[in-house]
């Protein structure tokens, strides 16, 4: 765990000895609307026990990013290694988020778009905290399929990810 000086923590709005205030400040800084770990009231992995989950991230592209030239589309198949329920997208900023549209979005056979068309990725980014997805659980053998298109006048490099709950332990 990284050590911070009291001065550095105070500069970010944290107060020593005030756990409730510090938890609220961490949520504001890091966009965490849920406790880091929580027990969900469902047997997600069908083993007979309730499952413990934590906030995790599922990258949309490799570590070098995915380069999209103007009007180029890319089809992505995301294969979570653990059971994963997406909550929202984490974006790079308005210039990239508005440049990318989602033209197809499936979890297994479940279509997440209820009509043909496209929607801006910016409508689902993490900065829009109330725009939570009601994504089905994905995991080994149940992939997430996304088709994205660059509608901007220039090339963009995609580094987005999906923020969600993953079964841990």
C-alpha cells in the first residue's frame, strides 16, 4: 500500500481521524459510488454461496491503445476472466468520448441497444455517474461484443474501459 504524508492527504481534502469524511472524499475523487467490496445477494457463480464482489476495470483495448482513423470501425470481443457486470464506461475526455459511437453492443446474445442506430460513447462514460448500465453478467464463455466507429475528423487512440463489479476471491 502506498504511503502518503499527512500534508499530501490534507491537500486532497482528507482529514486524519475522520473516517466518514475521508470515505466521502475518496468517493468524490475516484468516482466510487459503491463500497470497494460488498457481498451481493445472489449466487452469481452458481456454487450455492453468496458472492463477494469488488469494483474492477475491463479494458477495451490493449495497453498500447486501439488507433481508429476517421470513419474506421472496430469490432471488439472482450472476454472477462472472472464474472463481471459492467456499470459504466470510463472515458478519456470529451474530445475522444464524443468522437466514438457505439454501433453494436452485446453481452452474449443480449443486445444492449434496443433499436438500430448508433450512440455516442460519451453517453455512457464514468463521468456521467447516474448513467449506470444494467448489463448482464459476463465471464468465461460469455463475452462482451462491441462495435465502435470513429466519427471525428481525425485519428483517435482508444484507451477506454468498462468499470463494473467482478466476483473476487
